[in-house]
C-alpha cells in the first residue's frame, strides 16, 4: 500500500534517481519528470527538449494530470539542474540560457505542478546553490539562475503565491554532491566534504512526512564536514 505520492523533477539525474529509489523503498508512489525515463518510477513523464518554456509547462502539466487522476501529491521535489562556468568575456548569453533552462524552467514548472496538484500542507522543494548567495564572477550564468530559484522560493512562500493552503516551500543550497561524475572530474578532492545523495533524499523524505520541516521559504545551505551533513537555514 502506498504511503503517499511524490513527484521528482529531474528524476533521472544522479540526485533525482537517488530520490526516486529512496521513496520507492519507503512505499511511496513516485513520478519522475525528466528528459529521460526512470524505469523505477511508477509514472515516467518525458520532457521535450525542443519545446519552449510555455510548451514544456503545458505538456508536463497535462501529463502529470493524466498520471495522477483524482489523486494529489504529498511533495513536489525539483532537483533538476546543471553547471556551467564562464564570465562576461565570452559566451555569457549562451551559458546563462543553458543554466536558465536547466534550473529556472524546471523550478517554475515544478511550482505550477505544486499549485495544481499538491495537497494542502504539502511540500515543494527546489534546488538553489550556496555559491549564488554571493557573486559568482567565473560562473555568472550559473549564479544568475540559482539566485532566480532563491527568489522564486521566497515568492512562493509568501501570501497569494497560488500554492495550496499551508504548503511549505524550501530550497536546498548544496555545495558539492557526491556523485560519480564529480568523483571522476575531481578524483583528488576531499570526499568527506561532499554531501551523499542518500542524505538529501532522507531529508526530503522526512519533510514529506511533515517531520522536522524547516520554516516556509527557507534557503537551506547543505554542509558536509568529515562525512557528517547538517543544514544552515537562511
């Protein structure tokens, strides 16, 4: 018997797949929204790469409605995103556009899903970045997009945002996640300062169950030191 329903936006990425696995292991019905299918999910929703922002929103919202029927979601968790470097010298528009599509498009569509399909007192979790709390001169497009997610979080937490009654919206602000790709790119790094994916999936699970929830609108810096992870709330 399902203990609840969650939607993972970015469910085929490293963190997203970890979240899908964690919730499935804990008897949740799970939908994955991504460019690629996650076969472990109960409902896979494929996003069209060539669609405009508006077209993506309309298509995903329609598919989510079909998958859910009359049911509502306990949580919408957006962990879609990526990274691109670069300053203002060259390629700023290209890098910023890529980052905007990966982070802001996904976050706003997740917000629309939550506004239409989340239960009262449900959870909407987005993904910002600790680095975007300050200037990011060597990764301007990345910082710009993640700062946009932070602003979106604050706006959604405010009155008249369109979210269901007593819904809670937060953003996690990771530094470095312990993923196979990061280990390959940075083999000599201190892995004890990287956040394990299962740790974050566990936080999402707790908050979905309405346990140990941060306050509405929180930006949560995810800190891992000596293999131990904790949150700083902004």
